[in-house]
């Protein structure tokens, strides 16, 4: 059998020069699966995205998935991409094995926790309160700069990163503190702001709208005292007050302290976000 890709439709244009295309995975011209790829032009040199890969059940476990993925990567190289991303569900062990064999490594993961019936109590000496409009203005400027910096470390050019960070805040906080569902709080220790928290309602995965931690940070002066855990307990309190029973988040795998904190609090992965240089 000869496994090849055959376009199942034309190249679809997107914003900022992005494009995508779907293919049939064929054995001697007979469709046995499908793959879809796209580009993310915001990243340095162009990042490809392996959106989906499916091999029909009767012909699985014969190497067709590997051949299809490698062929998709070759198309992305032809489109000028220097790396490729793929998202794999935490319960899809087959896809995890395939991606590892192909050289993909985890960059980040999405995690989720089922909340307790009763809100947790903050540690003694700590309280939390909403941001004031003045505090929000100062916080947002720093948050946009911080998000842009994180995108730069993942390969996005500086100007593109800043545009993306601004667009993200405009999308998720269109009315600032008055944005429906958004809650921004400071953690207080002895009348000093020890950290901040941004919790909102968010569609973490298609059809799954839950409470979501968009941003959380402990002020450098207060690190190492367990205040990150306190902020996450406050996030649970806010989500429960809003009527949510689940709380989700996204964490960069290289941030080992944050990952260990979330695991200790009972968060479990729902999706692994992988990447591979081309």
C-alpha cells in the first residue's frame, strides 16, 4: 500500500495571511482518513498547525498516521513554516505516543478541577478585594506587556506579540472591570497588595464553558510564602460564587513551580499543547 495525501478542498485564506487546507489520507487513491493543517503567521518564520489527524479504525496501527503526519509537515515546510504545533487530548494515549515518536514535545497544557461544594477558606492574615478602576488601568498596562513578553519567548516577533497581547485583552476585557463575568482581585496582606488574580467564564474547549483563571501572579516581594496557593483558593471562591462547578487554566510546562502547585490542588490535564521544529 502507498499512503499519500490528496487535497479534499482548496486552500482556505485567513486573517493576516493565514491559510488552511484539508486532505484525504489515501491508500492507493482510496480514502482511509483525513488530516487538516493551517498556518499561524504571527510566529517567527511562520508556525504550522496540525489541526486534526484521523485514520479509519479498520486500517489503524499500520503506520499510516505516521506517514500522514510527516507528509503534512512537508506541506507546511513548503508553506514556509519553521515549526509545527499540535494539541492532543489528555485521554488520547494513541495520539500522545504518535506525537512523541515524531519528535513533538510538550510546551504547555490545559488543566481543570472540579470544585468542592463549599468555598475554601483563605489562610489567616490574608484577604482579597476587587481591583479599583485606577488599579486596573495600571495592572492592564503591565499585564499586556507581560503577555507580549511570554509570546516573544515562544518565538513570536516583538511587534506581533504586542499586537496579539493587546488584541487578547480587547477581546476578553472589552469593558474593562465592567466586562460580564470578569473578576479581578488583589490578595491583601497587612494592607499591602501581595498579588492579583483574573477569573472569568470561558469556553476552554468547544462546548465547555467554565470558570477560568486567565492570569495570576504573586508580587515578587511576597513569593515563597504560599500566596500563590492562596490566590488559587480565592479563584475557587470566585468561581463558586459565580455558579461554576469547574475551574480551568493554562500553564506553560517549563513553569515547574506553577505546574506542581496546580497538581497539588487537584487540577488534572485535559489537553497537551505540543510543538516540533521543522
